[in-house]
C-alpha cells in the first residue's frame, strides 16, 4: 500500500507529455551558444610569485577573458607611462 502511494506521488510529479516543451525548444531563443560558452568553467595552472609550485585556478570563460583584458590594459598603461625608480 505504501509503495502504491509512493508510485502515485512520483507519477503526479513527473510532467505529462503535453506539458513538455517541443524537442527543438529546450532553451529560450534569447540564450545564444556564445552565452552558454561564457558560462563554461575552465581551470588553469597559474604561476605564483615566490614559488615554483603552480596553483590551479578555475573561472568561467568570461572571467578569464576579463582578466586577460585587464592585464593587457595594465601593460599598455605601464608602457605609456613608464615609472623610473627614484633614488633617495
């Protein structure tokens, strides 16, 4: 009897074929393949200053691109405005 109640409850929770989305419409049209790729997490082994051991760092693809953009921007700023060491 208890098993019959569990099966009935499980059957009521599963979606009926009429409530399911069509096969081609599994994702909203607004979500593009690029947006899905941006959410993919990838890990890289990054050099840490002061040690020979690399550290594993994981970010989304969008976060990696932003980090690379900021590093390029900092390098360009450094090239445009070189700071010479001051002797004191």
